C-alpha cells in the first residue's frame, strides 16, 4: 500500500523547479531528504519527461493556478474547463497519472481578508476522502499579520490533510512586516502538518520550527510569486529580461545576484565554495545568462542548502533543532562585517532582514518573561 502524502513528504525539503526549462535528473537532489516540485503551466508534461529520463524520486506537480487565478467562495480551485463535468477528483487523479507521488489541490490565490474563499477551501478539503493529497494555500502575505493570523490558524486546524502554504507578495514575502517570521513560526507550530512551498531559506526556518516539509525554488522567480493581476517588479539592479543566476553564498546564508558578486569581487579575492559543483572555485563566475551557467549555479545552490538539510536531519527535532538553526544564523550574521572588511568595501554585503530575525528572535522555550522594570514595548532581553 503506498504511503500517505504526509508520510511520504515528512522531513523533506523539496527542489522546486521552473518548468520554463526542460526538467533534468539532478544529482544535487538528495533522494532521501528531498524530491522535486515541477512548477508552471506545463508541469504535467515536464513530469512525464522527467520520469522518462529516469528520475524515480519523490515528485510533485504544481501547475501554479494561483499565478493567474484568484480563488472565489464558489470556485476556490481552478478546474479544467475542457470537460463536461470538471471535478477536483479528476484533477488530482490526473496529477497522479502523470507521475506525481502525491497530488496538490489547484487552489487559486487567496486575497487578504477574503475569509469566504479561505473557508471555501476548508469546506472542499473536508470532502476529500483520499490520503494522497496536499491542500495548497497560496495566501497574500498579509494573512500573517496580527489582524488575520488567528483566522488563518483556525482554518488550517480544520483541514486534516497536509497544508502547503505559498506566500504571495512582490519581492521577498518574509521582508513584508516585522511579525512575518514570528507568525509563520506560530502557524507551523499551532496547526498540524503545515508545509511551506515556493520560498527560499525560509523553508529551513520553517522546518526547524516543525513544518512537515518545504520547498526551495531553483531560481528567483520560483522562490516567490506575486498577486494575480500584478507584473513582477524588479529590483533596481535587475534590469532587462535576461535571467541571471542568484547565487547562494554559504558563509553569509543569502542569495546574491551573480552580476553584483562579479562587481564586488572584481578587485578582491572572491568567496569560494567547496560543494561538489564548485570544488573550491570562486562564486564570482556565474555572471552569465547562458543556460549552462544557470544550471551550474542552480546545482551549486541545491548542494549547499542540501548539506544544511542533512545537518538538520541529524539534530533532534524540537528545542535542539531550533537552537541549531538559530546558532547557524547567528554565525552567518556575524560574517557580513568580516567579509566587507576583507574586500575593503564597507557596505558591499548587507544581511537580509529575515536572516536577522532568524538569528535574533528567541526560540520558543527562551522567550523572556516581562518584568515590572521592563519598559513597555521593549524586551527584557534587549541589547
């Protein structure tokens, strides 16, 4: 008897790949602790290609309906309209028939405060009788603010299947507002079997704090998505339409634009990497939009975060794992100033806000207790 979706996916950090490109069997994807999520409108065809190429690991199909379709109270899922009686069951069966090991619901984007559509997903999930399904929740990032988090948690508790949250916002969703990290951790902790897909290193923070599974995007376009009807905005440094790699820097625990790295290291010894792809070479070599460079950078990224996943898997879940993750983030945060001094560029690298939060927020069992002498709004652990 095949395992349930929850058992199959538990503890995995999946490699989420853009189906704009032909799927490849990648040695950088660990079959024990990872797997592949093919993401895009032709994900089912790419899944067949990947299976035909010999990939036999865990595979999910994410057709990403939330990119173009917003959920409504009457139709929370985007179902095919080329059949007389389209059904969710047929959609889930179709994914399994194309090679997926578990099926993802084709949920539309859930706008902030659209309680009726969120509840419609919950009601539909209650009718699902199969155990090979993951309920996808592509939510506006504002669902994680203080005004909406209680309702989101309450709905997730009512959904008995694994729930894959996708955070929707221009640029990095984790950088949206101060309580994003705290409330995401709270969601993972209080609602059972919550996962986080289509993200960056936030996937590892979620896993450290009890997520069922997670997924890291192979490129920047798959590490977040934007609200329906909006075009992705670009950072000032990212002009033109050519797709340049974003390189994961092991020591700093951040993704950095490859062209920016080439500029920063033009007159300095570059940071180097010892992963199986890099073998000690510099990280300034990826400043090209060519396909082979993109593939090499993606494999580098996967090997680096894959090594961290392996380390995490060896640490006891709970307090010990949370402390391990926090300590790793603290070390990375401390290296920014050192790297800037080393290359004699005081402001070259700036720690991302999410990394600062992961390094400085107390883990659950270390939350300080306010005292009479603590000023309002200031933690007794401040400083």
